[in-house]
């Protein structure tokens, strides 16, 4: 699980290539100002495995099902990391996650990020 204080590739930037609907809305006011997010992710050590997971998502698979199949971390319960506040996560992961609007596992809006933990596909269930 990406946590603040662990070694991370701080030079890597969030790629912002999430192909979920509403990519333009991600820059809108409705994604600003949240202090906490209910976040899920799929963590893959290898780029090729991440690409396989992305292909499944693009084909219409539910985010939680893809997470159970592909994620290589302890958050395999549908990729759920739970509610996180600013400062709880790896800075690169956090920047990408807090920029996302909330969506559902059946129709996820997601973004990719690379950290020292590997390749992440991130989605947000809720914001407050």
C-alpha cells in the first residue's frame, strides 16, 4: 500500500491517461477541495501487467474485479484502500488520486501513476 514516508520515485509524475469518461471534468470545480477520498487502486510491479489490467477495464470489466485479479498488494479486496486524507499517501499517488472525481466500480474513472511501489491504476469511490 502506498504510504507516506516509504521510498518512492518522487520524480515520476502521474500520467493522467485514465480513459474514463469525463477526463475534461477532472479539471473542473467538482474535483477541488476534498480533504478525504475513498480510494481504490490496482498495483502492478510490471508495466505489461498494468497494461493487461487496463485492457480489461477498457473492455468494460468492473474495477474491483480487475483489482482482485491483477493487484499485487495487500489491498486485494477490490483494491480498496479506504478513506485517506491529504498527507496519508505517496505524494505522486496522492496528487493523481485527489485530482480524480468520484465514480463507481461498474463505470470507473481512473488515472495511472507510477511510484516507487510500481504502476498504479487509481479510482476514487467518494470525496469529502
